[in-house]
């Protein structure tokens, strides 16, 4: 039985446990050696990481370094994939994954922690019950433990601890998780649902199981369950409510394309639609951007809408304010100069409405005494 050690003297030593003697001394690091891991597929191959930012892979038979990779930060932890062909280094705020068979080619750089990553481990059984995919676990001084799937190296789970994490360990069946914190606290968590033991479940090696696989969210059948089921005679059938499709101007508003939203509302030639869009633009502070940078062709639909609806009491106040905004934006510009015929029509419609209002005011003044006299006579 042999054991490997690394220390502050920047050396790595290979020991014979039974004799208690040093077998060999490996030199190659230039700073403290802080991490080591054995290759699970080849027990004579070890990886060590130091504060010199370098991770070295050693062959115990020749006591020589066969590969070196630069992590870019002081290395706190190293680990091998179960296959032994991929190496993981952790240090600083990053975790790097290396392809050993590819000559130390970097496969991924994970930067999901905010503080120094202090520990890392790879478990072949930490995936869902329905999958044998391994998982990568990392712990850091930010108090977060993160679990990664190894196909795209995406974070699948996060656990927050009350203090900085210094170490972590996972049982062989991934049922127990032990985490050591900087204040000396050791936390042990147990998997809420015990993993099925193939021997106890009656599954024989070499034979196909007759039991249906568990229906969990890790399977496709979970998301289509019940779609082919038919309602019984006593069941109540509730029709699914269809969501109303968004209008074109609403889609533009959701994308903050205010000018396109106003143009889409004007194309409907519905005064209430244009009024609601203008109110929404004013509430969002986007009315100026919707009106600006328009040429004569871009102003024509807006002026036509104002001409057609300026005499409607429901929209007159809003359209009057909109006209003042247009004059503020385009006063003296060539775009407004090219729209003089349309402005003239709008002015005539306003004058016609004012004369009608003046006539109604006079009629109201004439009817007032008559109504008062008729009420007094009664």
C-alpha cells in the first residue's frame, strides 16, 4: 500500500505505508502543493496541484511528470472523472476541465462561483434515479455548493451553506453528502428518497426487467402522461382556455418598438385602439420617440387620424395634446412643411368644430331662460 503527500517545500513524496519509508521524491512544482488525486482507472497515475498555478500528472512507476496544465490561479483541489481520461482542477473562482488523452486540451472553464473554489469531486452516481450520468460537485468560500451535469457543464442544483465551504465528500451511492465549513462545522445531508438497490429490487444481471421504469421528470413520458387517456362517463370535462392572441401593436409594445406600435395602431383605423396605444406610450415615456424622426409619409397616417377624430368628444382632448406635441417636435422642419395640405384640412375641421360648439353654446343660452320660465310656471 502506498500513499502520496505534498507539502510547503513544493515537493511530492511517494510513501510505502507498510514500511513507513519514502519510496521516491518528485520535484517539479515551484510553490506549495495543496491538492492531489489518484486516477481511478490507473492507480499508478496521480495528479497534483499547487499554488504555482500548475497541475502535474505523475507516473508513479517512473517518478516523472508526464503532463502539466496551467490553471491560471492557485490550485486548491483536483479530481479525475471515473473514466480517468478527464481531469478537473479548481482554484480562484474557476473550475477547469482537461482532456488528458488530448494532451491536456481544455474542455471547459466554469465560472459559477463568486469566491475561491476550495473543493471538487466527481460522483458516477449523483445523477437522477433514471440516469447513470455522473455529476460534478464544487464548493467555495462563497458558501455555495453547486452540482453540474457533464454533457454541457450546466448547473443543475445549488445548495447554500451558512459559512465558507472548505471540503466536501459524497458516499459511493450518492446517498450521503458531507460538507465541512470554515468554522469547524460538519454538515451531513441524506438523500430524501433512498436509491433503489438493483439486488433488492429483483433485477437480475443479464435479464431484462419486467418492471416499468419509474415515471419521473427525468423521462419524456412524464411530460406526455395523460394525453391519450379518455374521460370516463362520470368524469367532468373542462375545456382548456385558449389564450387570446396578441395584436400586432401589443407585440411591438412588448419589444419596446414604440414607433412600430404606433404605426400598427394607426393602420387599424380604429380610434379607440390608437387612443389606448398613445396612452400606453405616454405612460412609458416613449411617446416622443414614437413621434420623432418621421418624414412626410410617416406623418400622413397620424394627421389623417387626427383629422377624422378631432370632432369626437371622447378623443378631442388627447388629439389636441398630440397636435401640440407634433408642433413642438417638428416646428419649422421640412417634414411638417411638406404636410401643409393635411394641416390645412385639420385646421378646417377644427374651425368647423369650433363654429359648431359656438352655435351650441348660443342655443344653450337661449334655452336657459325658457327652461327657467317653464319651471317657474309649474
